């Protein structure tokens, strides 16, 4: 069980995931992060396990202060809490499985690939004036347009010709209908 919790503590999610999970708006997520209730890493992503845990505690503290006399209906139902916890663990496992299968991508992987693509594109575009200056001398308008179009199209190929495998994280594994034992998940996600 301890190994599983450590695995969950490393999962980073966007604010959209926490918004959906908590049923709140983006501004509320940012306020909760500013208050230290949910945990944000240095890249603006949220630590899923710690944030969910802290948010639940904050809700309990808030609700405890609302009424000094609790009835049996207001007490926390242990079975409901366990069911919610199991549902959360299942969702985390499903996200990990999707990551392994390459169906979802980590934000940092997408950011690295996109940054590399855009840097190469920018380099090609900023090199165009130097590269084309002599080629364009003495050309008429039509020839200039054709040369510029050809060079711009070549630069745009950099953006169009990406390799989807570049977006896969280190955890990605090609799976063809077999169980994923490392997560304790069978082919049905159970």
C-alpha cells in the first residue's frame, strides 16, 4: 500500500483536472493554491494526491466549524469515504494506464516537444532574410513571391512533420491486449 501512495504522490495534473474533480472554477483552484490548501509545483502543475488530500481536510475543517452539534447524518460515513477513495485510486490508475498506452501525454513532454519545434521554426524564419537577400536581388515581383512562398513552405514543414512518438513519456509501453502487471491493472482497467 505504501508503494502505491508514493506513486500517487508524484502525479502532476493541470488545474482543469482539479476543477473537474472538486467541482469548482479555475479561480477557486488558484485561490486554494495561494492559500496553500492545494499543492502546486514550480511549473504551475498541481500535485494530485497531496492536493486532493488537503482539499478534503480543508472541507472537513470548514464543515466542522459550521455546526457545534453534529447529528448522525452529519458524521462521515466510513463506507462512503472508502468508496470515494477507491474511486480516486481507480481514476489515478486509469490515467497512468492511458499514459503508458500513449493515449494521454504529460504536459512537460508536450511542452518540450513543442518548444523544440517552435525554436527550429523560428530559426528557419529568422534566417530567411539573410538566406534570400542575394537570391531576390533583381527579381521581379512574381519571382520574389515564388521564392518566398517556397522558403516559407519549407519552414512550415518543420511544424507539420512531427513524430507522435516524441510526445510519449518515459512510462510509455506498446501494449497489444496484454495485462499491465506493473500497475496491478488488467486489460479492462480493473
